[in-house]
């Protein structure tokens, strides 16, 4: 007899109720799968993990269960030592395939359980299926830097869209615990904004490299920004603010009708807080919104912090050359 499966931390279930909603409908259904490791993902110990709602980062493809870790040792952290139950339900004509989701089935009726199987350690059980080739784990520590950054940015945006789970304290604690850097960045970026510099704001240049400029030079730079013109090309200078306070600057300079460069400068006392990354991300989004399609950056070879920043922003190294001042410079480019 062919079975479908349901994983649960709860014991003694004799009938699965049609309590879930069919995708894009209001119809109540029971969801099941014919893939055992995928069913095991849903054995969730809320007390052990500190969150009632399940956090499953898995999917099915070509009959294989995939699990992508979004933080180091995620699979082990969430499932090692967790026990639960795998419920077997006889496959009948009542079940229909879920459109667009292979290996997933649903029933409009409650389903009688045919067998209850005790799983002593979900993590160890999953490793068995991985060894058999029926499950693939995309471990965080084996991911590329690009994928890690993509996951990081996904979490940052997710926290902001969810308003930091203010109405779900347990989920907020869970996310902050397992994604501390993304959570901190999301909090900071909520407060970050950019705006064009205004006349009379020369005092904002204190605590930056611009403070050594003469008053006339500062006035001229602000005037050029207001005119959006430097030597016949588009130029604009922006103030980066956090909570209404100036923490640095971003400047835009056009090399052509489609290529732009950004000059970041963060106040000394505000450095190493993520303002450079967040400010430049905002300014590049702005550059794209006004028609530029590529960003270029020249960074001194020895400026490892700036190189790391641009690589984090998605710039790729094009070449290293010696400039007119005799310094080795890295040229980075990024499509907007």
C-alpha cells in the first residue's frame, strides 16, 4: 500500500483535520507529502526552539527534499535531539496533487492515520536520508559569499516588512537570536536616509576629510551640488542621516549618460556601524531611479575596508592599474 506522510511533534494523532487553506483559496484541506524527509522537516519542537510557529527552509524538487541553511549549523541547531512522530496515511482517491508542487497532495476531507512512527532524533534521521541521496542539505558554511549576502539581505528586508514581528515576541526573539547581524542592520537601516545638501550646511563637514577644505571650497562644492553640475557633468552631494543626525555623505558624479560613480564619506565617530554600506545602497538605488545603469568605483589597493564594502554591495573587480599619482587602484563596476 502506498502511503503519504505528515510530521508532527504531537503524539497520538488518529485523524488529521482539514484545517489548512488550499493555496489561493479559502478551501480547508489536509496537506501531505509522499517524501519522508520533507515530512520530517515539520516535526517542530516549539519549546526547544523557542518559537511556536515552524521555521522550515526546505522544498521539493525532482523527488528530492532540499534544505537550505540560512545560518551556520541551522539543521543541527533546530533538529538535533528533537523527537517526534511520522504519521502514515493511506493514499486513496480522495487525494489530489497540489498544482505546481510536485510530491505534495491534499484532501478536502479529514484523514485517518494508518500508522504512527516514533522518531527518536529528527536530525539523525535526516542525516540517514541525506546519506541515501533522498535529501540534500545546502549548508551555510559551504555557500558562496554571494549567496550568503543574498540570504543576509533577504532577512534584513524581511524583518523590516514584518515590522520586526512586534506582534509576535517569540518570533522576534528567535530571529534576533539566529540572525543577529541582519537584525542589527535592519534596525539601523530603518533610521537611515539621504537628502541633498543645502546652503549653509558647511558645519556638517566636521569630523570628515572635507573639514580640511577652505570655506570657499566648501561653498563651491555645495553650489555645484545645488546646480547638479561639476565641469559640465551631473554632480550631486547628499547628507546621510541616522535618526535625523548627519553621519556622513554620499556624492554622485556622472562619467557618461549611463555610468555613475559614488563617493562615500562617513564621519569618523560613526564608522564601523554599517552607515557606509546602507548609505551607498540608498544612493545607488537613487542613481538607478534617475536613469543610470552602471556604477563605477576606483579604490586604492591598500584600502581593504572600501574594497570589502564595494564587494559587499555587488561590485566586481575589473582591473588594477596605476593612476596618475602613481598609486595602485582597483576599478570596480556594478550594473544597476
